[in-house]
C-alpha cells in the first residue's frame, strides 16, 4: 500500500497530537497544526513539491509556536489558578488549642482536622473558628 504525501502529513499530524496528549510541553500541538495544514494544502494542490511542503510545515509550525504558545499557556494557567475550597467560610469548633506558631485540631463535618491560625494568634479549645483556606489537609482558620 502506497501512501500519498497528504496522507503522510496527516499521519504525522495525528502522531504529533498523540505526543501532545502524552506530554505537557504544549509544543507538539503546533507541529501537529503545521502537519495537518500542510496535508490540507497538499491535498488541494497548493503545495505540489516536497520542498514546498517541508517549507510550509516548518513555517506554519514555527509561526504558530511563536505567536500562540504564550497565549495558550496563559489560558491554561488561568484555568488552573482558580482555587476551589468547599470549606472556605464555614465555621468549626476548636477541640485542641491552636498555638500561634503551630498546629491544633478542629472538629468539622464529623471529623478532626489539623488547623493553623491565619494571623498566628493562640486560639483556645472550645472557640469557634472560620475556615479561611486550605493547604493540603491543613485548614487555615481565624477565630470568629
């Protein structure tokens, strides 16, 4: 079975897309775009020679990489930067004193949690606190 040049460029583009899914570099997607666009341009007859196809692939890949990579990175970082915390704003009860420079324990939703004072003040057991944020499994609290 002989493959035509547009089919080869299509395969290269698909391989690059798979490589992008496996990696986290955000580079292969631009080479995939170059190969897929080269495949399209070759199939409609705008790039008849192998040299023109290689030149088009290189130019499309490089230009899209230089122009769009920063924008794509910003979009991905903005989406992942939003921190979700279902605990924020909820109240809990201190069951073990929270020292100003260490960890204590709070009781929240039927379980004990490690807690740290947000403004480094001592919070005695029996106090009510408001959960300000989370850092892993430690809740950052403030006395209410």
